[in-house]
């Protein structure tokens, strides 16, 4: 693996970490806007990675996945908030939950706009998109071209933000989309507790038995945002 590929992988991990941090901080800012200061007093409304990094989920797991499988995913410490402090007890938790994915979608749109303004051939943009995480291939494509390098960085930012946003919108606990589901379709406390308790089991079932539809959905969202860059 050449130096350019190693640098690209570094950007890949760095962007992943800050995508997760921004997602979590956005939850806290929306909660503060709605009347809850828990995240503020916990000193979590900042972008200092030391405050947010989960050693296992933010460092060990992404590096392990990168070495074994060639791609990575991860998580940060959840930003705390107290739903009983929110001005709106029904929709407040929903807005807090949607703050994370909403921030990711906004960032993806901004970087798609910037990427569209980069003046490199459309064919090269399509080639970079197609090979954006094939480190050897893409490092050759972008070598010596400042525009191509910035385009690749934009694509990495879009990739992580779209992936994190729309994955978290899946309505399964503990993902953010579950808060919207439970607000629209109120459940009895016993049923709600059951869903919360077995949420990770449901996610595991989703990954094992519905990985095809899940991959199709996430790829469709990525293609929509990637299409905005050309």
C-alpha cells in the first residue's frame, strides 16, 4: 500500500469520527433549543473528540473492520438529554432524535454542492465515485490534481453522512427513526419497553435476513446524493 492510499484511509477514518461526533452534538443542540441543558452541563456541546470518542466504537472497531473487511463503521458516546425537560413532551424527543440525521443530511447536501462546483471532467468524477474506497485505484486517479483530491474528500464526507443519516432513520430502537415511529403510533408502555429491550436483536435480524433490501435502500440514497455532484 503506497503513501497516498494510507493518507486516504486516514481521511476516511477522520471523516467517520467527526461525522459521528457532529451527529451526536446535533442531538444535544436540539435538546438545548427545546429546553434541556443536560448535554450542555455534561460538556458535550463541543467538537472535541476526547469528549465524545468511545475507545471501542470510535477507534478499535473501525480500525479492526478496516484491516479485516476493507471498510469501517463506528459510534461515539451518546450525548445525554432528559426528555422530561423538553417543552414539547410528545414531539420534543422526536425532534431531538431527528437532529442527528438532519445535521448529516445538511452536511451531505453542502458538500454535494461544493463537489458540483469542482471543475474536473464528469467522467473523472464518475470514476472517483465508483472507486472512492478502492484506495489504490482512486489514489492513482487523483494524483497531481488538487480538484480531484478535493472531490474525493467531498465524496467521503457525503458517503459517511448519508450512510449515518439514513441508517439511523430506520425505525428500530435504539436508532433515531424509532422515536418518530413511536410518536406517530403510540404503543403501550409494556410494548415500548419490549421494543427498547430487544432493539439490538431486531437490528441483528435486519442485518442477517434483510441485508439485501437494506443495502439497496442505502445505495439508492447514496446514488441520489452522488448524482448531485456531477
